C-alpha cells in the first residue's frame, strides 16, 4: 500500500513539473518576449543569444541548458538530474510549440510584465516545490554552494550567487539588446522571485531540518554517505514515546529532497523544516 502511494506521489510530482514548465514557457513566449522582456538565469542567456544571432530560441535554450543538466545529474544525483531533465525538456518543447501557435498577449508593457512574471514565478514554483529545476543558474548556484560547504564545513545561502548571476544577465541585456529590455526583465525577476519565495519558503536560503527519532544511527550514516553532512545530536524526551534523540542538520533546498528520502527510509522518525536567514559562528 505504501509502495503504491509512493509511486502515485512520484507520478504527481512529475505531472506538476510538466505543468510548471508549460506555464513558464507560455509566459516567456506569449507574454514576456512580445513586450520587450526576457526570462532570467540561463534561459535569459539563451534569449539574448537568440536575439543577437537570430538563432532558433528553443535550440538556444537546449544548448545552454545541457551542460548544467549534466553537472546537476553528476553532482546532485540521478533523481534530481532526471527531474531537471524532464522539466527542461518540457520547457524547451513548450517554447517551440508556443512559438508556432503565435498566441501573443500584446498589452501595456508594465501590466504584461507583471502578469507574465507572476505566471513565470508560479510555473517555477511548481517545478522547485516538486524537486525539479529548469534553470541552469540554480543548478550552478547549488553546485557552488555544495563545493564551498564540503571544503569549508560551513553552510552558505544561494542568494548572493543567484543575484550576481542574474545581474550579469541583465547587464548583457542592457548592452546587447536595449535599456528597456533590461529594466523590464529586472521587473520580471522581482515579480517571479517574489512568487517563488512565497510558495517555496525562500528556496535559496539555508534549511534547518530537525529530526526526532529513537534510532539515529541509520539517519546519521545516510546523511554522511549521501550528502556528506553531519548533524547535532541531542537527548530529548517525548511525553508518550519516552526517551529519543533529536538531530539537527543544515542543508540547501536542493539537498532537502535527499534528506526527505533518508527520513522515509528510516521509519519511526518525526521531522520539521524551517528556513534560516543566517548562521553565526
């Protein structure tokens, strides 16, 4: 019964990733591009290349995304890599399809960008919430944070990396396209990330996972082997369960799914997840 429920949950997660990718591609092709705005991250880079060279947009998106997808699968795991591949493939096919349909919502630029940014944010929220990813900048930031964490033993937020990456994208848009495109696209970024942060609880921030269990050894071993993470172990006492252990560990958003899988493998555990703004040492 649990196996069937788990499989149904996986199917649902892929369905949500597909829906999110279609919403994002519709927003880009039918709302943002006709109103002089572009997407952000590696999709923004692909759009700039397409506009400057005249190359096919969906082809540019695919070519820019592939290196990041490969890195994501190798470093972040096959499960994440496959979900990212599905999301990126649907996003690319969606762009190609909506370009052929020519359904463009031409309206006042400000309204179009706000609505398009909100729709883009909603699509990306679905993808991120169900363990996927379609933008290489998020994969790049996650890999960089993981490498820094592994080398220093400290936890880092992805916020500054993502902001710096997208600042470079908008600077390129300002120089290579025009000022209006860069400013409109910046507004898209603000609207989209506001929606994403609302529905993913600040996915770019550090997550604190608190696990209460009677058998901590399996979880500690899996955290070390699967994520190269350690944790704080404290004695605790439940009014009904009696003596147990409380584990606290810190991960980023893309590692959170692996932690959930570890907890699911180790039955009899209770856990909570909270967002951490800053860790002081």
